[in-house]
């Protein structure tokens, strides 16, 4: 890094997922010195392969000795899954690149900012799609046939089709010179159609962030420091001091200083850090809107287990989708390697009353315990399993407060709370309808996620909000340029800023919003580097 006097970097970026990776590359190209702090590990291909065999190499609970990348956090009203490591959520991402519909752009919190978001975001969506290597998925298999049959059964076959994917299909298993960035990027290998996208891709096919934004950012001089957890950010001398620690090795804290800070630690990481800093007085002017308007994309996860002998595993994790109605979107998922799903599925039961539904599910399991046991011990379970993800644009929300832990009252942790808005669903009737149609077409058994049916949780991989945009601190945590109200030079560039449900997989939108944010970032003193198209 250049000699910056009292600063370690012009910009410190906290987190290396979609928002952090974009920020790192674009701000470095704009001439800023950039340091990325990531609490997870830098994962080699060997580490990703090990995760297929060893839960300790797959799961992220570092102080319990599990230093992989996949995590699940359970709150009172929702459960959230994600990934930690260099590349953030892209490690466990299925690579689907869908654009939001008009209803998203027309959401009141966005229109209140006085911006024509559809036109504003269009060039950034296009740029994000190029950077992430978007193509139309060319694979169509038996699982896709069953999804089409489900779409036809609910009268939505006209909306069925292959998904836009961030995968290099090329020639299966054949390594080629960089096909995306005129030779500036890494060599790539054609997709093997192994169905293991959610385990991280060690084969060089999925366009995770370590192969595009982060790769190019580091090539241009940005530094990425893994295994570095940020515990505090506070203003100092016209910039910010960032306090860090190792995520599992106990020892003294370290500090770095930067002129500006970009928080991109994902919704949970960013919201928790801002809560802590406001409570300690490090960032006292953070809006009271912090932790409000947290959304799950109104999502439900269901599944179908095929009869013994069937194998639907060949293909990318997600290959096709459709819209059961104008506000709902459904994809299929292969989940090779998702061994934990055996214990998370149970009978399909419809009921909008969470307590009554839980009792009915429990009674069903107790009434047929051998059926549940056969499900949990099914031969070649994952080869036979289809997970269906159904999400909606309907508005719904929770809050995430920072309160005393019920288990460790000496600690304050994020805790979910119902608000006056519509609660995100734990039972989504249209998801169950689609799942039953899929099962009828394929001869399989429809299933609900027990966390939803028994726990009453809204389960999602697509958490949004908590530090949303607003014109003033009374409306949101950041302004339309992602700067935190009351704290100049502090920004948020991840899914925390999104103030409405998208109703589709959000990765492309998060990336595009980060592209827009970076394009409006204050100019650097240093020389501008050549930009990646």
C-alpha cells in the first residue's frame, strides 16, 4: 500500500461478499488504497473438497472448532443461512442472476427517495451481470421436467424457463484460459453438472467472487485480510479507527485506521456491528431505524423426495424457475452435500396458525414414526431430493434488536421481534401447492421444513434490510448514496440497505446497488486505474 501517513488505507471494507467485493474492486480502480477485512477463511479448492467429507470443514462455528464456511442462525421468528469466508455468500450461492420486477421499484420506501430506480439501476444491473458472467443455463434434466409439470398444474407453464446463471459451462471438466476478462482473470473449468454449487465450487466453474471482483481487486493492489473480525468502528481525526480480533484465537485486539469505511458484512454482521457501536458510544448518531424493516423475501422452503432408485442430481443446483402467480417465484434446487437436510424435513401440513400447525405435524410424526425414520435414513437421500424455494414480493418484515441473550444474559445479541407490519410467512400455501404438484408429477413425497412447520420460523437464505435507505435519519440508516446518516465517511453496501422484498434471488440486485454506490463514491487523491468493463 502507498504511504498514507496516519492512515492504513483510504478505505477499509468490512466483509467480502457481493457488496464488499464490488466496493473493493471499484474503489481501488478509482485510485483509493483499499483494505478488505473478512472474518472467515480464505478457502482453497482443497478446503472446499474437504467440506464434502468433514462437517468441521463445512460448518462455520469457529470457537467450537468448526472453521468451514456454512452457517445457520436461528432467531425466535426466523432462521437464516449463509456463508463466511473470502467471497462471502457467493461461496454457498447457487449462481442465479435474476432482475427484480417493477413492483420492487414501485415500493414506497424506494419511491420516497425521489429516484427513478428502474432507470437508475439498469446500467449497474447490466454491468453486474457482465462481471458475474451471466448466461442462460443450458442444462435441462428430469428435475426440470417435473418443475415444468408443476408449473402446468397451477396454470403457469408460460412462465417456466431456464434461469440466468453465473456459471461457466464451457466443456465439462475442461480448463480454458480466462473467458470473461480478456485474459486478466483466472483460468476456468467447464461445469461438471455435479449439483454441488451450494458447497462452494472447487472445480473453477461457478463464478463466485474470488474469480471475478475479488480476483481483479487484489490484482490491482487491494489487500484482503482474512480471519479478521471487526468488533468496533469509531470516528477519529477525520477518519475512522477499526478495532479487530481473530475470530477464534483469543488475544489482544488490533486496530487499523482509514479515511472512510464501507460496511458490507451482510445483514446480520452489519446490523449487529452498528448496534454495538451505537450502544458503546462509538457511533452515537446511528439512526433509531437501525434493525427495523428486516425482510426474508417472504420465502418458504419445501421439498420432494423421489422414490428409491430415482436420481435427479445431475445439473447445476438451480436450473429452472417459474412464477405461480404475478407476485410469486419458484425455483428447484439440487442440494448435493446437504446432509443436514435429513433431520430437517417432515410431513407436509397446511395451516396458517403456527401453533396449531406445529401440533398437527408432531402428531403426524408420532402417529407414523417409522415413516419419519425411513425419510431420515433414506438410501441416496440427496440424489433423490428436490428442494423448492418459493419467494414473494409481498411486503412483510421483522425487527432485529440488540438485547440480552436469554441463554447468556451477560451478553447482548441480535434478537428478532415482530413489528406492526405483516409477519414474514412460516406457512406459504402457494409453496405447498406447487410442491404437491411437483410430487404428483414425479411420484415423490411432498415435505415441509420442520423449522417452518414445527418451529414457526421463516427460513431464508435471502435476508434483506435492517440498515435501509431513507431520505433522513427518521426514515432510514443510510441515504441514497449509502452514507450513514450522522456519520460522514461511513457507508453500508450490502443487502442491509434494501428496503423492500425483491421476490427473486437478490444477488444481482445487491451487486448492482454496490456498483451504483461505488460509482458515486468520493474521488480519490491517487491515480485512477483502468476499469474492468
